């Protein structure tokens, strides 16, 4: 058969699900793809963001307020404990890390939290992401699983728009397969902004979701509003880890949030399987 013919056959074949990985295999995959282990985010970038949060820069707060002092050293100590970055404050340049075991443990904790909500009668869940070029694939898979399990996926404030800082035109909330994102003239965009989630919560009023699955300001604003929230965060995004430490975020999964989307498939599979086993 010609190469062209083989290509047509492969295109016609149904997509086979990847075989589940063992925990050790998943750990190796996370390190190899740099979802965890030696990640692409530099030490300098991490430390800069930790200082910014310690200074209460709104861009790095993700819509959260904090009760503790949270000095720069406090934030670094928390990130070493929760995400596995290098704990040594004298390590100021070069490579930084995320502990793959912490990633897997947090994903399993997230799965248990999602299963706890799915076990309720008529669960209502809201999903959103500020990382359409990376984590969107994880959120879409979760949305499919949740619908199949009978959850109602909420879509408040669709089309709500606003002028935000750093751009010269209105952006609006748009949903793709029940996952909320920020739209800029037809393109889904990266955002830390908590304003869209605040608008969604305001429109819902008392009719709030039982759970929010999100990242960045989408997660921070939901946690600040007192909604049960689980989320994903990179090593340079300490706000959700601080929110978890203060009880406003139920689970924060440490990972590089913008590797190739297909690299997240084994981790997503592990999360979905954890939910299924916990039900």
C-alpha cells in the first residue's frame, strides 16, 4: 500500500484510548514532558512573582485577599512545600522545579473533591480556564466526563464584556463545550483577570455552583466568593497556593500550565480515573 493509502486508512480508524500508565510511568512522563521536574519557568521569574504577591500586586493576587502576612520568604517557603520549587533562598537564577509527586498527589486530591460533588443530587459545576493554549484540553475532558456523570455544567454571563487593563478593546466571556474563557475578537486569550468570574458569580446570585474547576483569576475569584474551588497553577503563580493554605481554594495542582496540550493526556486520564474510582 502506498504511503498516501496508509495515511487514509489511519485517518479513518477510530482513535484508540491510550493505555493507563502506572504511577511510576506517569511520574516519568511528567518529568520527560516538563509538566513537572525541571520546568521551563525560570527561577528568576518565579521569585519575581513571589515578591509581587508579597507586595500585594493585584495582577498576581488572582482576585484573592489574604489574611496572613505572607512575606516574600513566606511565599517561597510555601511554594517549596506545596509545589516543590527549590527551597534555598540563595538560589536566585537558572533552573527551578516542580515535584512530580506533589503534582500526582494533588491531582488525586482534586479527583476526590470532584467525586465528592458528583455524589450529590443534581450537582452543578462551573469550569473556566485562562490558559486556552495549554490547560484547555484538561478542562474539556473534565467537562465531557462530568456531563456523562449527570452533572449540570453552568454557563452564566455568556457574552458579558468589559474593558480591562492592558488591552484597547472589549473582551467577553465565551464558552466552548461548557468551558468558559475570555474572547478577544474571536480568539481565546490567556488571562489572570478575576473580573470575568466575578461577573459570572454576580449573575448567578444565590444560584451558585457546587464546584468550580478553574485556574488563574477564574479560580481565585470563585474561591474568594466562598465557592468550593479546585484549580491548576504553575510555579510562578503562587496565589492559588496561598489561597489553599488559607482555606479558600480546596485543591491546587502544581504543574507547568502551558506545555503542548497532548502532553496533558496521561495526567488527565489519571484524574478522570481517580474520579471514577472515588464515586
